[in-house]
C-alpha cells in the first residue's frame, strides 16, 4: 500500500505527540529520582557504592540518550500519520529509529547486568554463581545480537532510512517479534534467580514471603516487556510514524521501569527513616542488630571453681549450625550474619543479618535437643 493510499484512508489530523511527550518526560524524570534515592540510601546507611550502583548510573545515562532520541523522533513526526509528513521527515525518522533501537537494547542490557551484580553482592552463597553467569551470558548475548541486527538490518546500511535505493533488508517486523521473546524470557529468569535462595533461608514463612515480595517488585519490567512486544504487532511499514509510535515509547517505559525496579529493594534505609518520624518510640525496638563475626558465649561449667571449657561449632550447608558436644549442662548461643557482607559493605535489602540460635542441653543420658531459629531483620 502506498503512502497516498494510506493518506486517503486515515485522518491525517490525528496526533499522539502530546501524550508521547508527556510519557517521555515523566517516566525519565521518575527513573532519575529513584537512582538519586538509591544513592541517598547508600549514604544514609554509610555503605560504600558497589559496581552494581555504578552500572545503573551508566544505564541511566543511556536512558537519557534514549529519551532524547524519542523526543527527536516526535520532533520529526513520530505520532503522526506518514501521509502528513514530508519525505525528509520520514527519512529522519527511519534514521533515528536505528539509533533508538541501539540505545534501547544497550540500556536494557546494562540494567539486567546491574541486577545480577546486585544479587552477587547480596548473596554470599556459592550456588548463586552459575545462575548469575547463565543469565548474564543471555543478557549480554541478547544485547549484542540485537545491536548487530539493528545496525546491519539492510545491505547497504543506508537502505534502512532510504528504502528507494537498491539493496536488501530483513523483515523488520519479524525481527522485532523474534528478538522480543528472548528479552521477556531473560527478564523472567533474572527475576527468578533469588527465589530459591530466599526460600531456603532458615527463617519464618512470613519473613520469606516478605523477602520474595521485595525481589518480585521487578515483575513490572516483565509486564512492560510483554506489552511492548504486543504493540509490535500493530507495526506497518506503510505508516511507520504512526503504527510504531507506541512501541517506541514503551521501549523507554520498559527501561525506566527496569531502573526503578532495580532501585526499589535498596530504599529500605530511607523508608525506615521516614517511618521513624511517625513512630519514633518504636524505632529502637524494631531496628535489627547488626552482627559482625560469629560471637560465641559459653557459660562457666561445673560451678565457679571450674574453668570454662571452649566449645567448638561447625557450619553445615551454610545455614545450620551444630555443636560438637562432649560436656554436660551447656547452653550456648551463636549468632552469625550470613548475607550482605560481600565486598566489604552491607546491602539495604533486609538480608544483612541472619541470626542462627542454637540451644543445646546435654543430659546424663546424652540426649540432645536442638532448636534452630533463623531471623532476618526487616
């Protein structure tokens, strides 16, 4: 269908540009605010900045670039029907779309890597290594392949924005659909990485569920990815400036949602600070203590005349503590921080203090009773 045929069937006065501009400004500013809050939370807690923080800053810089390209597309006529635009404006839109796709994929990949690095800093378990490596490989591989497809979608490259010159191009709509599926799958996999680790913590069910809820805050990114994927089916090359406008803006929405979701779990210190202003009387009682290295207290055995004997403890499966017991009438307590100590600084997610309490009583019949209780400070 030619441009003239399209123009005769649609209302050329239709415009989406107002709502597109509003979305670009609002969602970009919101993402920048959450990154600022993330760093403010770090400062308030006195924690050092990690590589995941700086990776997210780089992603924010690319997000600003993506927003600028979206505004440039709107300036050239994105959100209007192709029949209402000049050949020059259509060419500029097609040329800018190539750069927009590169910035979108790069921003998305940086956000995924930042989330995976945050998981590595929070969890000190060795078993998180392979899930992070697999998801990281998928994210980087996906980003690199889409950048390559976006730049070299036509042969010669200039044909991507000059469709009348001789050459060949891939089916762009098919390529968008094919590359959208791995993006959604990767988001789901990254979202599921911490779930088995949190579920295996030696703590109460309400605590586990609350931690799972914190990590599930990134699920909005999956919904944004799915909705952007759905909008691609409306794309028609005969009216690119109109039919692709929603998908272009939802690329920005998806990336901004990813930045916001990556920041939400780190804002606990600021939330506690604000909540403390409304409930200052309960602040001290609700604040979980922070434990350093394992602290062991052994009471005097056999009365004041006997010397206290040192107890030896060993760790099994990273979570359960068991004593080597040879004495009688001993009650010992060991409390140890399990998560959030990697890299020399703790994280704001309430995983930084897991206390494992082991009470042991040794009777004359050499029977033993062990009560393990894991606590995660929320």
